[in-house]
């Protein structure tokens, strides 16, 4: 029996088309019965997302499997030509990326192509329709774009889905495997010490949670906790749902760039929302809810504090406009809606309790003017609701059954409940959990933006930044990130975590797989002559002594090698040392210039026992091809204080120098490493390749990955 293996964590937009097409070919008697196998992990061996193995042992992976399916499909009577089907294999791949900007042009071209068509090619369902439909079905970004429009692509997509229910049914096989993998991860997290037995309110039926990022910056590790916990509880029971709702209610700070980046970062963490929504989709209903509050006497227009701070609220005094009547408030609100000069002087407040000991109940602002064009709605609206007004309304009407929030919002919980009660909305229970805080780390979006804008770091993906893409660029792997955060659980205890524990978790994952290489500091490197090695010789050695799957590397033996100055200084005459990956040698001669070693004479003693030597050193053959120029870069914390207080001025606590760059040479094998590779330079530590070597005149750049608890 043929088998189709796929990775449980591979992007659905890559895996799903293979399953749909396999069923399609079986329905046309062109493919024998398949055994479906799911394997845990982001990739199968050979870095493939899925692999087709035929009865005769022939294997196809990823695009080659799709092209094989295309060849079979071309035999169906009335099918388009093989060349046409291969073209649609290529075109469908464009829609697999989780970045809307990357497939925007292809989306527009597809819409034009479908202007007078019900199918992509010809007048019947073909391979071309299914591969593109399945790719879009598996890509939540592409799918969200289609479901929010009424164009030719949406018409075609809905027609294919409605007329081929068998295709949708095959999608469930992928989801069920993913659910099993998630359950296994939860069990592992609980076994490792995370407690998820919290006093949640009684919830009957599926759990629906929401992760509501504002598209005004990049996700950081604090957001990662919120996202992962919402994902965890949403899928705690069958049929649960995670909603990613973009809180896009402040056009001054929001951009499509950040929206795409957030979805990309969620994907990096293997979080795939079941539904993506936008607060901006509900501007009209929320405007109508604001009118309802006004007409019920529960909101009033106010111009007493805009731009000046609100002393009356701080002192628990009523606003001078608190008794403004319903008709005048409606008129002022209409002025606000028009964006007129007069309207911009006003805000809309909820009339709750100006003298409450809880500051969030002191008649909070729920609507403000803003003339900045919105990145989704343009200039249609001139007034925007606050997050505190949006959250309780949208949680209720979108069907959220559990609102998970960090406990910085705890004082706002009563305001949340008041708004739902005042508008007679379905109530939503809240569970608040502690923020994820780390020592010497900024998680304030405002302060991080300032650091980026002032050029103190390279950007939001700088490896010194606590953003998701920053820590991944530095060398954390996603399974380690997920394990560490889930180990914290949904506790309400506020603690400042040590980065050492985080990086120690990461080491568990990378140590078993990272290939071993050699790098030496080039400053004052010591040339050595090796007696007993006449001609250069290249041998193959394992890249990882305990992991054969890491493969083999070239090690060049030569009469002329170099060592690091620090190692050479430690030698004494006639001492026996070990040259790692080669064997033992005697130090027969040491040349010095004052305190600097300028040369060594070594005599090979390959019969010597490496277990008896005290000094085991790294070395490199002195051939140009084996001395690849590299920069080894390490980083310090951005701030000098473990925890910044509100009154602390950030400038006083910025670390003056946070980047440390050492020039060196690495072995010839590093030229074959793809960007992003994680390796270990023996006797130095773990590193991630940030910039590849591109020939003479360039340098490979490796970032050191912290690894100590």
C-alpha cells in the first residue's frame, strides 16, 4: 500500500493540497488506496512537509509529489494539458505564504482571470481548481481575505467548496492529527510542572477565546504567553475556537505592516487562529451601541479634559459636562462623527461613577475623534471607540466564552462587566493571568518603539529585542519557546523570570541536533608546524558524535595549522596535547615575542590516548579554503536594571555597549550552511548563522546563542 506522510506542524497550505488531490485521483481510479501517516514535528526527514511513497518504493516530496499528481490528473478525459496543470502547481504556491502583501498581485490577477469563469480551466472541475482551492483553504490569511470580499475569487472559492463536500471532509484528517499533537504537548507541559488546573468558571460546550493584538508593533515574548494560553484553552475541548481579533481602533499608530507581522509571528509559534476578525469590521455596530448608551442616559459628551489631563477625575469630582442632556450629547456626538473642528474638541464618556475608588469607573472615555486615515477603512470614520469599549462588546457578539487577560486589566474587569450589562449583552467570564516579565528587559511597546526609532538597535527583529522575531533570530527554537511559556501556566503570581532558565530550555532542543564545527579567533592566531603530516589530507568526520543524522563534515589535516593565542600560551615544552578531531601531539618547540606566542612546533603522536591529556584544543589547517572569515557576535542586555519602575528614566539605565564582535576563521564546511542554521563551535558555544559567506571579501556572521541557566 502506498503511504502519504505529513508533518503535524507543517503549514496547512502546503500539506492540505496533497490530501485533497490524492482523494481526487482515487475518485478517478488513478491512485491506489493510501495509508495516511502523521509525524510530529515541523518537518519530515529531508526538510520536507509531506512525502508520498509508492508501492514500488519510489518517493516524492512536496512539489515533486504535486507534479506527480499533476501527471496522473492529465490522464483524466477532458483534463487540461500537463503543462497547464504544472503551471497551476506553481501559481498555487504563491498563495501558500502567510503574508497578504506577498500574494496581493496574484490575488488581483486571479480575480481578473475568473471574471467570466466558473472554473480556472475549461468548464468542469479539474486538478487546477482543487490545488488552488486547497492551498487557499489551508492559508488562514488568504482565506480571511476571500471571506471578507464579494469578488470573482470569493464566488469561485465558495462554488468549489459547496459543490465538492468531499474536499472539505479531507481537511478534518489534518486537523485531528494536529489536535492529537497539541494534546501530547499539553500533557508534556503539565508533566514538566505547568499547572492548568485553574478555577475557571463553568463553561458548557466548546471554549472560544480571543487574542486581540493591536497592529501597532511586533509581538514580543509577553504577547507570546497570551497567544499560547488562548490557543491552549481554545482547544482544551473538542470544537473550540481561537479568534485572532485585530484591535485596529487607533489609526495613528496602526499599519498593515504590523498586521502581517503579527500573523507571521503567530505562525512561527505554530498558532493558527480558527478565525481572524478586525474591530474595524464592527465600527457601525459599535457606533450604534454608543448611540444606545446616550439615549439610555448612560453616556455624555465632554470637552473638559481633552489635551490637558483630567484633574476632576483624579480628584473624584464630576465633569462640568456630566449633566449634559441626551439631545445635546447626540448633537455633539454627530459633530464628532463628522470630524469638524468643533467635533474634535469633544469626547464621549460612559456615565458610571465619577467618585468610585476604582479609577476605571470614573466616567471613562469610550469614543474619540481622529482624522488620520485608517489602514482598512480609509476616511470613512472620524471617530473611534476605545479598546475598553470594544472588548466587552465584541467578546459578546463574536461568541467568546472565556476572556483571558493579563492582570494589569484587573481593575477594568468591573468596567467590562458594566458595559455588557448596560447594553444588555451576553456576559463573558474573565480569567486574568500574570504578565510574563524578565529581568533587564523592556516589554513596553512605547519604550521599545523609542529604542527602535532612536537607532539603539537595528530594528524590531534585532536579536537584543524581546520580540518573537528577535529571540528567534538570536537562536531560540519554537518548541523551546512553547515549552517554556506553557510551563509557566496561567498563574496569577507576578514574578521576574531569569533569561538563563529560558535559554537552558532552548539548549535541550538544539544540543541534540546542532552540527559541530570549529572557529578560532583570528587576532594573534598562532601558526604551527606539524611533524608527521607530509601532505594535506581530507577526511570525513561526523558532524555530531551522538547524532548520525547530522551527517558528515570535511576535516583537513595539514603540516601547517593555526591555534588560538590563549591555547598556545598555556603550553609547555614536550607537553602532550590533543588536537580535536585528529589525535595527540607533543609540543616540541615554542617561539615567543615577550608574552606573545609567535609559533609552535608539534609532533604527531596518533597512538597516544586522548583520555590522558589535560588540554584538548581546536585548530584549523592553514589553507585558504579552510579559513573562512567569520564574525562571532555576542550581546548584552539592553538595560542595566533588573526591573524599571514607572518613575525611572530609561536613558539612565540603557547599557552603553551591547554588541561584541570578534573576528575569526571557521572551517570550510560553514560555507555550505543555509542562513538560519544553528551549530555549535566546539569549545565556544552554540551559534546561529545570520549572514552566509558569499565569497572572497565577505564574512559569515554568527550570533552566539545563550545556553547557561
